[in-house]
């Protein structure tokens, strides 16, 4: 911008006069907007004035779970304002955790059985999947939105199954006892039949397996 002329006499003196004109360097504004892919603000807007021909170098702020398409905004200020948009893209390797809980025996509590460390894209849904545990049935798996800071946890609970021990004598079902998986199995009392001696029951498992069991009583 022209600052003006040096002193000019009001009337001409008896000599030549030199008048010097001077300029001041202009300053122009650099504005950097930081946004997500959907246009929402990711970080506060940067705004600063730089003199004409001055170099600038601005490091983009860190936004957890996202990566800027311009890590550094740099250049030389021209004779007009500069506007830059830095877009933050969601990271595809953001961590989240899946925890698997099995129901305890004969109580309504659960114990952590397994932990999985997984990754996904920030802001999208997790892809947790139930495991196949013998003697257990998985509950509903509720997916969560992946937080940018890696703190997302998906919890999956598994109900302990119940199975039957069926006692038969002479092909006739005498008793049915229901046990939870891995519960201790108590044998039934001996049966009786006129003129015969009870020989015993066929093999009875100590703890309940993941299937129904048929136990046969015999007489001698």
C-alpha cells in the first residue's frame, strides 16, 4: 500500500526538489478450516495474517482416530487472502475390544473367558462375532460404534446349557434329572423288582456333558 510522498514544499524554493514515494508491505489472512469428510468441524479454524511474500508453514492438528489429507499447509503469501480446507479421513485401523463372558455354574454371574483385540474404521460399526463354546449358547451380539480413541468394548454373554439324564429300566423311562453343563451328577437310588436283584446303573458321568445322557438299570 502506498504510504505517501516525502515532504513537498508548499511553494517552490530556489533549487530543485526531490520527492520520494514509499510503500508499506501489505498483510493478508491465511485461513485453514479443519473438517471431517461430512463437513463437520474437526478442529478449531486457524486464522493468521502474513505479510506479502512471507512464507508460512502450519502443521495440521492431531485428531485422534483420523488422518489429515494435508499434514502441513505451507506456501508463500501472495497478494490476496488464502483459504485452505484440511479434511480428516477416518482411520481404518482403530482398535476396539471384544470380551466373551461365560455363565457361572448354578449362579447368575458371568466370568470373562476370552478377549479379542480387533480393528475397524473410526465411526463405523464393530464386527464382533460370537464364539462356539461347547455347552454354552451365545446371547444377542450388539454391535457398537467404533470410538476414535480405541476405547470401544463389545461384550458377548454365553448362557450355560442344561441337559437331561434319563434313567430307564426294562425299556421304561423311570426318572429324568436336569443338570447344567459341567454340574456334578448325582446317581439315582437303586431300583427294585420282585424276584430280582438290582445289578446297578450303566455308566453315569461325574459331571454333565454337553448332551443328554441315557442311564440303564439292569437286574440279575
